[in-house]
């Protein structure tokens, strides 16, 4: 797509006023002035350590275009985390192709520099990116896994040569979002250079010792005019809870689902930025977040049946419950209830829900806990 046209669309996408602060900075690395811009959520006070997401642009674009294209800033504001948009040299990332530019070193220094100036939760640093930025995220997963808790690639791919020497220090949660009609980075791959979307995901399934048989669910086709549909391949049972996921966009092109910029055939049944954050939010460098792993012992909730069909019964003994909500895979709220102190159970009618995996979120004493449920 013509970069001038992209820039015009970018200005339109950024026309909505957000309350975040955007700061631009430079790091000198290997003799280059490397530029980046950081989005700081409005609720940041410096008292609490917040997660950081690296959002890497595609080939031929830059950080500001990626900001407008991915629309990650509204998600960061709603969920209170940092997003940084670095610039690659000559609008590209090395990403394992051997261009001679030390992008891994630059991004390592960037993370450390931001941590020295802001209160960043170093157990919750993530990387995502579009196309070339997705390739680069895979490289970070392999080469600086001690700093990266999880990655998500949109229309990127996993290099075969990178896989041969990939030795992360912890099981790495990985998500790939890819259109089947992508002609720039084909869904089927370009072996022996890089794996197809499914084959690349399967490398991480094996690496993380996940159940090799995915749970496949359709994303509700809420937009019937976008020319494509989406389905989710979820691989669970992984070491340390390091799930692996693939969103297959049937008929989709080289694009970021949910983006306001019409770059190739774009899916609007889901918002990739929201889906990616929901995925990231489940993991730390040590595996699943504390809120998920401690859920059963701390709140003593029971779900029956699970998997369920038309009704889900929830029971608890604790008096700490404040509210309960259910969110589908596209980040949409499908159920919400404020809990009264005397309540100990409820029945949720799910007749109108599609089959698939949902996330129950429970608020108790100001903290939020999460649990996965499956509708048949």
C-alpha cells in the first residue's frame, strides 16, 4: 500500500482523542540513533509496576504507522499497560534474516532503558508485530526469552533457521494470527525459509509439550460483509501453562483484524489487539498469572458442568466476591453481575452463546481473577 495513503489513513485513525501520554525518545545502538515512541496510560502514577508491550511495525512502515494501524493504544488505556513502538532501520527488522543490523540488541537495550525510567513489571514484557514485526517477535522469543513472557505475530512467520537454534529459557506462549489469502507472507509458508502459519504453531506446540490436538472454535461471524471468517485453534496442556494459539482468518489477506485502515482483506469479526492482550494478560515469565493459578484455592469457586451447554452453575463459599463477568474470544462482554454479600451461587443462561472457550473474570477485594470455561 502507498505510504502517503497509509499516512493519511493513519491521521484519520489517530483523530480520536485519548488521554494517554505519548513520549518519543532515542537510543544510540551500534552507532545508530534508534527512535521509538512510548504510550503511557493515563492512570500511571509510578507507584505500581505495569506491563510493557513491544508493538513492531511491518516492512516499509514505521512506529507511528503501526500505532494507528493496530490501534493498540485504546486497549492499553483500558487495561493500564505501556506500549512502545520502535522504528527499524530503513523501515525493516533483521528478524533472523541476517541483514547485519542488531535489532535484538537494540530491543534488549530499549526494554532495559524503559525499565530504568518507568516502573515496568519486568515479569510481564511481551512482543507483538505485523508481518516483519511478527518475524521479529519470534526472534525475540528465541533469543531473549529471559525478558519476554509471551509473543503474538500477525501475518508474520517462524523462520526454519531460527527454529534450529531456538532455546528459550522457559516455555513460551505463542499466538499467530494469519489470513489464508495472504500473498505477502503466505499462510502455507515458504519452506525451507519459513514455516506456514499452522506448521510454525505446531513447532511451538511440540516445544511446549502441549496437547497436539487443538480445540477448534469458530469466531462468531458478526460482520458478514468483510469477505472472511475466523476460527481459533487452541492448544492446551502445555508445560508451565504456556498455551499456543492460532487464529486462522479464512479468506483474509495481509492485514491486522479489526484495524480501521483497510489494508488488504481485513477481518472485522474480531479485534486482534484486544485478542492479543487477552492472551498476553494470562502470562508472566513464570507461566500463568498469579490471578489464574491461585483462583481455585483463594476463591473456592466451582463450575458445573464444565464443559456446559445451555446453563452454567457457579457456586462459592467465600464472602469476598464482588462481581462476575464472562468474556468471549473476541473480547466481548456476554454476561455481567454484581454479587451481593449473601449470595453463594448463580445460574448463567448461555443459550445465546456460540460454542467455544470463554473467560470468566471475578473481582474480589479489588483484584481480578480469571478462569476458562468451555461451551459445547
